[in-house]
C-alpha cells in the first residue's frame, strides 16, 4: 500500500554554485561518506550531486518532515545497486520516522537534463 509520494526538482546550476562556493564542506554536510565514495567525476559530477540532492528532498516529502531538528541530510543515503539503479537507505531519525509511518519500502527514480535534476520517491508499507 502506498503511504507517501514525494517529488523534487532542482536546478543543476544551483548545486554547481554550492560546489564552487563550499566544495568539500558542502559534500560533507549533505552526503554520507558512502555517497561521497561513489561520486562520478568529470563533467557528470554536478548533475550526479543534483540528482542525489533531489532524491533526498523527495524522500523528506514522503516522510512528511523537513531538514532540521528531526532529520539531517546524512540520515538519507542515496546509493546505486550494481546495475546502477538508485536506492535509498534511511538512517537514524529518518529510519525511525519511516517506521512510525509504516513505511518499509522506498522506491526512487532520478532523471536529469542539462538544466534540472528530478527525483520521485514512493513509500510503501503493510
């Protein structure tokens, strides 16, 4: 049963500006060490970061929270399976919120073009 749906769209250039301005500090604030270890290099780096960022925002919408006192950016981890399909791993307070809502499965789809990255997340449970 679907418990929640979240969608987010972000301008890739906005993430590029964060990367240019804050560099590693931005990465460490928003992305887990596991996410940072799997980042693509070169021209696709910024669109890859934007896609993960949009997926985190869409996940927050499914969970019905925002970033702040309850859930941090690093409580939501976006990794890829061996075939490249994105998957969401919830940690700490994000995991607790999903349990509270009865969500046991999260599905995510991420896409981007030259200007925007978009992610859709569906939360399902019992």
